[in-house]
């Protein structure tokens, strides 16, 4: 069912709206590989020292986590660049936005990572994420607030590479012609931004199912050290 946050006028601009957020973004660090797993070195007495862990391997990222923006940021992995089931529908614009089309379903997945202006970073991360989704759902003449989003959004999870999960907020909708959408994001007050994924699927396909497909094909978030 189409929720009232997405009006007929806004149906065609959702993905474009997500991409325009890049104009508010600061360049992000180059994506690096996942943090290596903990290692143990043998000691002279045959035992092992305490494990040494990369500083970016902090486990799960719940909404109440303390995220040190001075040393790390959160970005998307990109397993689709070399996957023949996906084609680039919008190349990386250098500011944190790009999109792929799943050739099996015709669904378009638009990614964003970076900072966003006009967010009230005094909010907790869950409410801040709803506020970000409100920006995406707002179209000309139709203002959506974080409180509006909170009525329809739900707590969700995405994988965190190399292990763990990230708490997210997601909201779904559909139109009379069968088009379906899913918007999911995670913002951090300490960063003033975070990650966003918008999925748009044609009639006969389901955006929620497409998110499951993306995750099954390797999609995850990853913590990247700030140089």
C-alpha cells in the first residue's frame, strides 16, 4: 500500500532526490578492503598473546553506538561492479552517489555515502536517520518530516563486513501501477551523514525482495579508517 508520504508528484523523483544529496556531500575516503580478522601470536611458553584487532572491527553498530567520526566512517561495499547480473545505471559522481540496475528484475538500486547538510545532529541516530529519509521523500511542494517518517518506517538490519550488523531504518511503498520502493539508511550524529540505499522496482517485482537479493549477492556496509 502506498503510504501518504509519497505523493503522486513525488513518485518519479525519489531516486533523483537521493542522488541530489551528493551535492551536499564531502568527498569520502577511498574504499579499502575489510578489516582483517583478529590474530594471535605464539608466546615463548607456548601460549598465545591477547588477540590484536584492527580498530575498525568493532562488531555490530546499534543505534546507540559511539561512532568516532575522527577515525572512521561507514561506506558501502561494491560487489556489483564485476557481477554480470548488474549494469551501471548511474556512474559514481565523485561525491558519493552511484546506481546499478539488476538485469534479472529491472530494479534500480541507488547508493549514497557521505555527509548531508541540514540534519539536526543533536537527535539520536534513529531519529536522525528518519530525518534523512524525510529529505529523500520530500518533493517540490510536499514537505515530509522525520516525525512523518517515524509513523511508517521500521527498524531493519544490513550486514557489516567482515562480520556484524548495522541498525538501519527502512520504509517501503508502492504505486497503483505496481512500482515498489524501499528506502533504507543509517545516519550518525557524529558524522553528520552516513549511508543510504534507495530501491525502485517495476510492476511484478518487489523492492523488499530485491534488498534480500542485493544482500545475497554480497552487499554490506563496511567501516573505513579516516586517513
